[in-house]
């Protein structure tokens, strides 16, 4: 009997693995098909062009406006291995999108095979996830790291194995190296850890338990908090007006960088007091005495007194040597001998603390941390060994005008550095008390990856500042800008158009999990709800951020529908149950026809009658069905209907690339007209080189066309120029009046700057108005809205009034139906236009 069960289990495992591998192959094929056909998006071209620059020239300086450096470095690596084409440009994102589909496999030991398979199916066919898996933006990478972090969190919460802390540290470093939405994700997971570990964390606050005993979800909470605490330093910019400082520059700042502290008076000169060597010896002696007293054990023995004095002296001297070695490194005079001596004394100190005095490893680490911190502070404030002005020159971006270093360092930067280093020190102390050496390993993993990515393998030291402070500071400043100026319900519109299956099943699933008290289901539901709330509150709303909302909804929906399917007694299904299952999709179709498609009163009456008949039949069958509950039949019916509709939506959204359908996912997408212009440029390229007469392209078309012209501009066959007259916005001394331009080669000029002089036009062929970038016409907005000048209360009141008025209008429902089924709109694309000019 047991042998038969084992054989069945083994067979089921093999079938599951075959199905899962087949699904992964399908996911990969869907993401690779016609990958290079769609024209590059504006943002895609920016990221890929700088990745190409890193590949071709070996240079890249991290800047927060392009988000984290990981995607740039990843794409550059792909270019290095496979060459730089449109296909390889998106290949890295495809691999991350496909790997995302594989991740639910690693939860199968907790929730079973069917949920893993079902969630992976939803991740495969989701329109927004599929679309942005073939798109050169980092959101699909963020989705991969977020899902990985959730899986690690759940594994560690259930078995407390240290290896998951190490993996989580690496994932967190990569998450923070990818995009600033990592702060939202970290807050959500901190909430998970706190909610599930509250029974350990609350007693900790009242000193009823010890920090070192914290494990499970509470331990994961401590890990995330300590590793990321310094990354939150720039949040202090919210209170800068109270401090009278500028530690986070607002958008539109005249001098300095957005999101960084302002380099301006008041200035502080270092050292604040140049202490003599005897003063330094006295301070070191005080630290030695302090450490000796801390290290003593009772009863006091002569041997322990000698040992502790040696420990204190070694630790204090090692801290002083550290300041010396850092100083020599900053002044480009590294001393190998100093570094070796420092490491020697560090190990000597650890050995005495650990073995001679008998302290634990974490206490030994804390004793070492004290003199190192103390001596670095002393060397900074009272000696010339550690000059913060040299740090500023080394670590700050060139855009920050540091000026004469002898004048001092602004108080703004001193405050920012103090906050960041203070939080770092707190995180180190708490981490060591919690896990000791294990936390040190976690921090080494985290900061090694973080520093290497942000400095591009240590070639850009300023990446430490731009990633550690300006990353969060820049996007805090951008909240007032609210690029896109989208309404608060923007994501609800996007989810309704593309992720209708996920949003409906998620709503049903959330209520089901709450009612049953299902812990994993409630956590997944919280992930979905908190994500929707966070991205709705954030002022900048863009279509690619739908990835972060569809992801948790796929988990909630997949888990719920798999539990529903598993609860059905399929062996006992009879005719009545089958009738219920078949009637549910039919009722949904009838209701959809009534709302969105019926064009006459007669067709509506007929549809209502058929719907009533179907509902009566459903009620009768459900009453006598014992193997299938009403909830199960409705959920499965909704799943079947919307699943097929989702597949149709995905195929149309992803593979229709001829600009025929205005898609809500499109925002600053390159038009197919650009490809026709690129063919013309290709035809003119050889002639331009031979005649030494380069082609010209308006600077206002810099992206996405710069990506396509990266090789043409390198050989001098094409130049970017500013075509503006003095009356145009953005004119400067380098600009050329288009009406005074002689068209001697192919020239592309944007619509606002086009040639209007008739004599000049007689000398050239002018194309029809072509489209450069496309935007969805945003017909979901309230007519005549001006959200910048409205309070939140007025905005919401007017929006709900708009919703109510629209819902009463039958034509609105017909318009919605036309768009959902046929992508028909009364409005065409918003677009930026351009003309091509060629000599006659």
C-alpha cells in the first residue's frame, strides 16, 4: 500500500515538473517572440544608450534620475557577451521576466504544487507583466527581487535557517541597486515582519526579552531594519525647514543637485581644534582605561588586569591606525604597512576579548567597534588626518561645486553626513547585539554588492553618495513635481483594462482569506492592498508601475483559485454541478453584453431575459448540487471567462506594434514612423561620409532616436543640432534658426521648430508630419480638470461626481465596451511630431 502511494507521489511529482518546465518554455517563447520589432520607448532608449556607453567606452556615472545602476550594468554585460542589437538590448529583461515565472516553484513545499503552477500561469499571461518583461525598464527586475525576498521571508519565518539571512542580504542589496521603489517594498516587508513577529518585538520594547533571542518574522524585521537604516537618512529632509538647513535640495534648485544637500554657507573648518600629540595620547589612554574597566570580570585577578589593559591598548591603537590608513588612502598615499598593522592589532584584540577574557563574539565585536568609532571621530575633529573636505572632493559628484577646500565644509553636508553615519552606527550596534558575527557577514554581503554596483566596480566613488543619499532625496523632491499629473484612480483604470481577472479574483480571494483566517493568504492580500495604497499615494504615476500591483494580485488570485479548485470534489461532480459551471460564464457574457455592447432596446431586453433564465437555472442547479458550492462555481466560472479574455488582451497588447490601437500602457513610446526615417538615414549615411556632409537631427528628438543612431554619430555621418529661433522656448547661443538653414543633407526637425520660410522650402523636399513619441489620449480624465490647484477633498468630490454622471450615461458604457473589445476611441494618440527635409 505504501509502495503504491509512493509511486503515485513520484508520478505526480514528475508530471508537475514536466508541466512547470513546459510553462517556463512557453513563458520564454512569449517573451522572445518578435522582441526587437517594437520601436524603443523614450525611457528604454535612455537606459540602453547609457548601457551601450558603458559597454563601448567603459564609463558610467550613477545618477538617481535613471534610478539604480543595476540595469545599466546588466545590459552592458549582455552587450559585451552578445553584441548591441535591439534584441539583446531587451534580452536581460526577458530573462528576469521568465525567471519571475519560475519563482513560485520554491513555495510548493508550503502551499502545494497546484498553487505554484497556477500563480506561475498568471505571471506568464498577465498583460502588464508580459508587456514589461519585453521592455527596457527595471520594473520587471524589481518584481523578480521582490518575489525572491518574499519567498526568502516565508522560508526563514518557518525554519530560521541562517542561510536565508545571507541570501536576503544579497537580494536586498540588488533591490536597492535597481530602483527607488525598493523603499516602498522594504516598508511593506517590515510591516509583514512586525505583524507576524509582534509577540517577540513588543516584549523586546519593554525589556522582557533579549534581542539575541529574536527569530522568525521578527528576526527578518531586524535584518531589514538594520541593513537598510542608513539608506533612509535622506528622509530627514522632510524636517529640514525645522532645522534651518538644506539637506535635500528641492526640484528646480538653482545651484547644486536635486535631492542632495546644498553646498553653501555656513561653513565649518576642520580640524575644529588641532590637538597636540600629547592630547591624542591622553585620549587614547582614556579609551584604554575605559575598555579595560568594561572588559574586567569579577572577582578581579592579576592576570585579568594585565589582559584587559593589553586589550584596551590594542583596541585603541587599532582605531588610531584605522584613521591613519583611511587618511593615507584619501591623500592617495596608501600605506600597506599601516593596513597590515591595523589588521594585526584587530585580530589581536579579538583574540584577547574572545579567549583570554572569555567574552562572547558579539561582545568582542562591540568592544572593537567602540575604539574604532572613537578614534575616527577624534581624528576628524581634532587632527588633520581625516579631513572631511577631502572626502567631499572624492565622494561628491562633479555637479556639486565644492570650491576651495580651505574655506570649510557646509553645515548642510555635515548634518547629512552625521545623520547617515549615525544611522549606520546604530544599525551596526543593533545588528551585532542581535546576531553578532552572522550579522557582520550579512552586512558584508549587503554593502559589498551595493558599493560595487553603485560605484561600477569601484570606478565611480561618487556613486556612494548618489546611491546612499541622493537616491531617496531626488525622488522625494520629485513628489512635488508629480510627473504625468495622473489622477489618484489611475491604477484602478489600468488594472480594469488589463488585469481585470486578477483584480476580481483578488477581491474575492482577500475576503475568503480574511474570513478563514488564512495566514499566508492574509499576508499576500496585505501585500496587494499595501502596494496599491503606496503607489496611489505617490504623486508620480506611470503605466510601468502596474507591474508592482499585478505581481501580488497574481499571487493572491492564483493561490485563491487553486484552493477553490482543490476544494471541489471532482469525482462526485454530477450534471447539476456541471450545469452551474457552464452557466456562470454564460451569465457573465450576458451581463457584459447588456452593459457594453447592446445598441438597441430590443437587444438589451432579450439579453436581460436570457440572463434571468440563466440565473434561475443556476439557482436551481446550485440548490441540489452537493459537490460544488455556489462560491466555488462562481469563482471557477469567473476564472474561466476572464482567463480567456486575459489571454486575448495579452496577445493584442504585446504583439500589435503598428500603432493601430491606443494602449493605456503606452507613455512616450517611439512611433513606427521613426523606423521609416531610420531607413532614410541609413540610405544617406554612406553619401554623408563620402561628401563630408553630415546629416542633422533636432536635439529635441534626442531620445529614442539616439539609441538607433549611436554608431552613425560615432563615425561623423550625423550630428545633433539645436534648431530654434530666438522666440522659441529653450533657445541659446548654440541654436540655429531653421529658416536660415541650408538643407544640404537629410535633416530631421521637430514640429514646433519646422521650417516656415517659403524660399528655403523650395530648396528641399519636406515630408508629411510624422510622429516621434506617442501617448495615450487619457480620456479617463475629468473634463477641464486642474489638479494642481485643487485640494484633495475638492479633487475627490469632483471625481466621484464625474464617475456618477458617467455611470448614468449609456454612451459611456458603450465607449468603454468599444475600447475593451476593439480598442476603439474617439480620440487619437497624443504625439510629438517632426518633419524630414532632404535636398532637391
